């Protein structure tokens, strides 16, 4: 094989391993060298598992040479966000009090990737407990954007997206509780899917029934996302929403075949009162033109009622308060000011407020269902502007085209939170670049548990966009 294996997709590497054109040891050695070279600048890892990864790679190579049956991801490197449990490898949740925490078992999604032959090379950075849209923590500092050292990686799966975007590893396990996969995917120009509720079991959710967080794939290509979905999806008795959910042929369906004729896409730039930058608006129009060129019928929809950040916050912060109040009381000096401030805000939410938010969540689900009865997909920008400055404060103002707004969440990612609450599949796809060289993302939303069809539309958009040859310098 000629060329750098770090610049190949998992789909390409899988074929090369199967035909003995490249060894798992060569692949893992290359990505570990790249991780070592870039970690000092990007800071996208909390832990790198170099020795363990090479042991696994040598074992994978022996299987190849012996002609044994190979798993779907045999010898392919993967990173795991450091909020997802990994057996025998420390999982810190990005928090100082957990800096030496070593789980005794894998999360279900991790176990399934390992069973398919994937090789863990490291744990990627996350803010404390995945609690914000910027990836920084007292434990490790700040994670920089793959395209600019002056910009944030987004969050909370910033390390996962940066590792993929910079070619350190083709596959990453991330998580998404309000946009935590899709926000950094858009910031770093990669594919970030939040699948439908129950498609990938979530074995760490404390409230399995009211849960709105997801263990998710992050990759550079739609085909690689389909590979991860194929390996991770399927029911598990630990997650009630996964029981009875069939596993389609993600890999076959996600191939960019055919077109979008006969498919209606409902679109909206932003909810009322939420501005988008001129460059994001122009890119969104170009993305819609691309979808129309694939044969899709386009129809604008009204976003009245979609400004739901207070509802999301009432639910999410109540969960955090319940989980972390004791930790904050005992270890407050080791936790960030932003994390403690979010816990303090949760004390203002009453039990009635929480239940009213849950009622509103059901109404939102029904609203999205009614839209997707008229159309096959929804389309909107993932973010209202490109990646924020590296020093951005979660509780500071956000700047969009020279104007300043007083709250980051509802002004930067108003379109990601709704689909955590409704459970519909939503994916951020690279859709172009701003004049400053920073990526812009398009979000597509599919019908409930029709994730494979969403990936098919995504693959067609990706093929029409022609962005895969572009890498950060």
C-alpha cells in the first residue's frame, strides 16, 4: 500500500486488512505516532493506550495471517470519549475527582466495537461529565480546533471530533445530550450522528426511561458512520428503548446510490429571534440547492415553538443536580466554576417545572412527528456560526457578525437540543467552509428510527459536496 494510513477511512482500511495489503500493526503504529505528534498542539486525549493498542494489533495481525474469520472492524483504531466506560482503562469523565477511576467493564457500545475487532488507542477529552459545548476542564486544559488553534473544538465531544478530523483515528465513540456530537462535528468538519433513541443501547444512563443522552459515532465519512452503526446497534436488555429495535443493513443502505427524487425535505434557517451569520446562511442555501440537485423537493417550515432551550435545561440540569450535588459538596474546589454554576442554576427548577418540561417534551415530539409526516427529512444549519474563540466562556456573550448575544446555547446551537428530547435521528454533515477556513455543518433529521435512510441521504449529500479530500494543515 502506498500513502499514509492515517489519511484512509475505516472502510478503506478494512478492505486493505482483509486482503493483507496492510497490517493492523502498521495502522496502529501510524496512528499512535500521529497522536504523539499532534497531542501537544491539539490536546484531544486524556489517556493514550499505546502499549495496549500495540498488543491488540499484534494479536489482530496473527488472526489475519492465520486466515481466521475477521470481525467487521478488525484491526481498525478507535478512540472513546472519556465519559464512556472502558474496561481496564481509566475513565475520568473529564473531572479531577475521577482522575484515577478505572471501570471493570466496557459500556455496551465499546464492548461491541471490541468484539468486532476494533482497537482502542485512547480516551478523548470532554468537559466535566460532558456538561458544556466547549471542551475544557481543570483536569486537562483546553482542546483546540483541528483547523485553527485560535478556535474551540466545540463540545462536549471535542476530543473525539478533533482526533477524527486530524487523522489520528478514523472512528470515535462520542456522546450527545444536547448536541455534544453534532456541535464538535460541525466545528471540525466531520460526520456526527445522534441516532434514534434505542438504536444503540445506552448502558450508563441512570434514568433509562427519561434519558435524552446517546452514545454515538463520529467519523470523517458517512460510510464509516454506517460501519460503526452496524457494529454498535442492536437491542440489549439493559436499555428498555433498545428492546425489539431491529438492526437494518446500515452499510448497504448508506451507500450513495440513486438520488433523492420522491423525497421531500422541510427546511428552516433558525427559530424565530435566533440569528445566523451571513456565511452560515449562504452555505445553508447552497446546501439546499445541492439537495434539490439530487432530486429532493424542498419546502420551508415554520420554527415557531422550536426555541426550546429552557425546556431542555429544566430536564438536563435537574438530572445533573441529582447526580452531582453530593460530588460538588465534597469536591467543589476541584471542579470548574462553569460546572458549579450550572448545578446552582438547577436549584431554581421545581418538581412541577420538571414535569411541565416533560409534558413539553412530548408535545415537541408530536410536533416533529407531524412535520415528518409531511416530509421525509428536516434540514437546518447545525450551528449559527463557525467555531467559537478558544477562550470562550460558557456564560459569556456570543458574537455573530459583530453583534453580541447574551447566551451561548440558544444562540449557537438552537437546532441540536430538540432532537435529543424527541429521539429522532439527526446528523451533522460537512457542508463547506467559511472565509476564515473554518468548517460549516448541515444538520439533517430523519424519521424516528429510520436511521439507515437518513444515512443514505447523507451519503448522497456527501458525494455531491466533494469535501473529503480537504484536511487541516
